[in-house]
C-alpha cells in the first residue's frame, strides 16, 4: 500500500504486512513516521493511493463499513470520553453484564484507581474526562476496547500516560491473556516488546520486519 498527502512525497511507500488470527504485531517508529496513517487506512478513514488492503482475502472496500469497523476495538493516544460516569464510558452498549465490566476494569487497571474515586465506577468524570489523569483516561479506553470483544484490537500509543507498572501489566494482558485476539500495537517505545509474534519498524515511509 502507498499513501501520500502531497504528491511525490509518499508517507507510506509499498507498505506490506499481514496479521494472522491471534497474532500479536508491533509496529514501531518515531513520531510522524506514518504509524497513525497506517491505522487510518486499516479503518477505512483513508483510501490507499496504490495497493489494496484485504481482510480474509477480501478487499476491505467490499465490506459494509459499519460491519467492517465492528471487527476492531481501537485505543488511541487521545481517547474520547463523554460527560457521565466511569462505567458509562466503558460500557457504551449499555448491555454488558456486571461480570464482564468488572473483568475489563480489572484487566485494564481501572480497578486500581477506583478506590481513590468518591463514587467508584459511578464517579462523574467531567467533560472529556477533565477530572481524570491522562493515565486514568487511557485505562478507561483500554477497558472499553476489551469489553467490546472485537476480534482485532488496535493499540495506537495506548500506554501514553501509563506508569511503568501499568505499562507492564497491560503488556502481560496482551501477550498472555488475549490468545484469541489479533493485536496490532503501534508505539514509538521500543521496550516491552517481548512476546510479540512479529515486530515491524516504520521509517522513511518503508515498513521492515525487525528480526
């Protein structure tokens, strides 16, 4: 796949990779290297200038858009949170079981900071999470992604704002407790990549596998 914002200056040039069901893929690269552009292409916010993206050997353009995006849970660097309770921002469908919500909060680390909240998971977070720290916002977004239970999870700089302990905890969840999930982790941090099935580095618009 090739993509550019300005003609003759491709931000992605003949990028090619695959992820099998259940694989854990890391894509590393500096800020501005095109990692987020790659995600926008996967999610059909952008269309490749050249090349094709396939899901189960079918061009993704042939899927109904809502059905296709339902295959993904995405945690971005700046997650959107709305005015309401912590639990409401995790269970967007409003039909998850209490047990499923608790499991998602435990796995994401939300449970660890609820004890400091005045009303635990019923605490009002303010507009776009103004009453929360950056790390707390990210943990809510991770819990939301886990609860959605989509087959593919995209983590786009998802641990920004995490402390080291939380970062290691999420890494353990990804590697050891998501056997049935395909995970694509986008990061400019090169640590905590142990256990990933494949690691790619994006540099100068070119994606190369790291041995």
